[in-house]
């Protein structure tokens, strides 16, 4: 009986020791969860504060995460996590959206191009591989930078340049060999209708040659 009590006491002490170890492990895990949650919140606030629409896709092109700004371009809701990008609609005129991320994953490079939206906005769409700390690539990150203001200024500058070139072209004298045929014809016709200006030298020469107009000089008489 005494031996059984000793065994029970030993088992109780072992159970108590295991319970203390479990509590220690749980406390460590709780600390890790809080740290991950804090990092996740920091990352979300950082991405939202940059005012850049960002979309994270896995290697199957399924939505993994997105920022608030991305919902203004692509019709995204929290329930779209895990849905393929091909099932979502957007305001972008970008039919190559599903193909470019696949090409980035295949070449492990990046893609960047200006894309316009149906409402007149312009975005620089940049697709990059998602690299982990151990340099492992599985996912892609897509950012959408609004360049509407820059595009509008570019259009105005182009209009101003075209206007200046047009005014310079009008002021530039046209070479004779590049004149239009109708302009040359009008010039020749005007010269043909213009009365000829007589040349005095030619007139005197013609009088000298005419026999009716020859003059004789009478000899002088001496007195």
C-alpha cells in the first residue's frame, strides 16, 4: 500500500512538472502569436499608408492579400481571398493581367507597363516575384501606381508642342521646287498678262535700222 502511494505521488509530481512545461510552451506560443499579429498589423498599415494599390497572388494566381487602394481598381472584398484573379472584374483595360504574372513566375523577372482604365485613369502596373527570407519564390506582388496627373500633363505638353510646330510650319517660306502646281500656274499666268515695259535702247536701235527714219546731215555753208 505504501509502495502504491509512493508511485502515485511520483506520478503526480511528473504530471505537475509536465503541466508547468505545457504552460511555459503555451506562454511562448502566445507571445509568438501576438508578435505575428503585431507584424501583420504593421505591414497592413504600412501598405495602406503608401497609398499604392497592392495585390498579392500565390503561384496559382489566387488572391492572398490586398490593400484598401486595390479595391478602387479591382472589385475585391475580403471573401475573395483564395479566388483566382481570372474570376475578378476590374476597371483596367488589361486583358493580359492573368498572363503577365505567369510570365514573371516563369522568368523570375519583373514586368512594368502603363495601363489605362475605362474611366480615364492611368496606372503603372508593376509585377514582381515574392521572395521569402530564405530566397524562395512562389508568389507574385502586383502594384498599381496612379499616373493620371502625369499623363494629363504629358498630353498638354504634346498639344503645345504640336501647336508650336504648326505655327512654325506656316511661317516658314516654301521653296520654289516645293510650290504647288496651281501656285506656279497662277504666277506664270500673272506674268503673261502683265504689259511689257519698252526698253529705250531697243527702241533707238530699231529706229536706226529703219530706212524711213534715216537722217541726212546737210553740209554747212560758209559765208
